[in-house]
């Protein structure tokens, strides 16, 4: 079974903030019980505290916790506004507060009982109105809710014959504590919504970047193939007409079609090769910028200057995939990328503290490279890849490539054929 640490680290950042917010309000309900219920044992005795004070407090705390949970679901758009629960909590809070005021004025006399009744009134009304503000979005309604409870407390206190100073002190206490809990509730909801909106904006930005890259690639292919295919179609049609008339010029037209087709193959290979290759220096700078923007403290050491193009391309893909997966799957706060030349080998190390998912570039449903794809790229240049957790709370990915890789091993799949090689069908050339 998963432990609490694994359960917590398995959540996304917005889910963590939501869990923290929910349990904060549940903890407020616990504070309500302990702040009044425990002192009641010494103030009114064990029997009265167990039979009267604690049941009333626990009932109010339970209703507050349920209302808070439903109200937070409403703020996230998962259920309708809990209007009945809000009215029920308001009514119960008002009734308990009024009852406590009546006990303090007309109940058994004693300083302890008066203190308990006053504390009971303020705590129940403040926690009640603070929880109710979770289900209200307008600031004016929040202010009216808090002010109404405070004013109602003063009116009831005067009505039952409480001294002016006592009534005023109780009113101010309910107003101040109610404003504090109301502000806490409103700010918590605002923060939770802001975190979700930022996460959605980051997802949207990622999708836009992917869409922009697809459009760029499609535009490049259109620019390369559009004109050539149009010329091939026209010349093929002309060759057909000439062949039907048994004109020798048909052969020349077909030779020209063959030349244009091979030229198109070469141009498409260049477009695909440029799309597949990753420049290491650019990837290092981009990784630092993207991680920093995402709130991850990122340090990059080392320079890609002077490294062979094949080595830079392979390591550039490692940096790209590791960065993407740290953002997508990990919960890292710090990430370090180091590039070193050790003897005749280039060593790239990517280390972060998101150990639960660790930025592991595993298999992806969208057909991305993943860990297996990276190993294939590194194997093509004689390199190796190691990835896994270290020191308990860190995840480390190490890629090594020998600088003495032969040109044949360093060649990419997209450059496996040359213009002088045996011509292949166009579909095979594009695939390569």
C-alpha cells in the first residue's frame, strides 16, 4: 500500500493546494471543539460538559466541516451551491449563540459559566459565519453576512437585558473574529482558484507550443512539396499527352519529373533532419528558462561549444525529454543540469528532487521518445543512459557519449542516405 508520503507526492500542485485548503477548514472545526469544549470540563463540571457543551459543539463543528467541503466543491464547479446547508449552518449558529447569551444572562450565576457562555457565543458565531463565506462569491455579500451576524448579536444581547458594555464587547468580538475567518475563507478560495487557473494556463501554453511547432513543420513541408508536386503533376500530364501522340519529347518530360521527384526527396530529408535534430546549447538555455518560469530553481553548468554535432543532437534530446518530464510528471523544486568532458567522454547529468516521478522519461501514449527512445539515440552514437533515484529524495539521469564515435555511428537516421545513394520510393525517404 502507498504511504502518506507517496500519496502526497503523487498529487499535482493544484490538488495539493486543494487538499491543504480542505483540511485547514476541517482543522478549524477541531479548534472550535477544543477551544471551548476542553475548558468546559473545569468551568461547568464533567457531566454538564459531556452531556450539553460537547454534543452541541461537535454537532456545530460537523455541520461546519460538511458545509465547507460542499462549498469548496461548488467553488470548483463540481456541484451546485449548497444553499440549504448554508442556511442550516446560519440558523444553527444563530440559535446556539442566542442560547449561550440567554444562559450568560438568565442561567446559573458564576464567573466560569459567564466566561464559558461568552466564549461559546463568539466561537460558534465566528466559525459559523466564516464557513458560510466559502459559499458566497461577492465581497459585499460577505461583508453583509459578517456585519449582520455581529449586529444581530448586539441586538439579542440588548434585548435580553445585557449591560451596554457587555453587549458592545460581544458584538465587537463577533465582528473581529468573524472578519478574520471570513477573510481567511475568501483568500483561501481565491488562492485555490488562482492555482488551478495558472495550471490550466501552463497546460494551454504547452498545447499552443506543440500546435505552433506542428504548424511550422506543416508549413515547411508545404513550401517544399507544394510547388514541386504541382510541377510534377503538370509535366506528367504533358508526358501522357506526348506519349499518346508518340512524340519523343515524352521521355524528356519524364526524365524531368524524375529529377524533380529526387530533388523533392532531398528537400524533405533536410526538413525532417532539421526537425529531428536538437542543438545542445539551445536546449540547455531553454531548459533553464522553462524550469525557472515553472517555479523550479534550475542551475546549468558546462558548455556545449566544440562538441561534435551528432553528440550535441543526442544530448540535446536528453535535455529536452528530461525537462519535459520534470514539468509534466515531477514535483521538483530544484533541478541541476551539468555538462562535463571526462577524458574522452561527454557526461550530461540531470538531477532533481521530484523523486516520486522524478522526471522519468518513460513511455508516452502520444508516441514520444521516452526512456527507450533516448537510449536508442544514444546507442546510435555509442552512448549510454542511466536513470533512477539516488540518496532517497533525488532523481538522477546520466547520459555518457564517447567523443571518439565514428562518423558512421554518429550519423542520424535521417541522414542515412545521400543524394548519390540508390534512389528509394518517396514514402521511404520521408519516413527516414
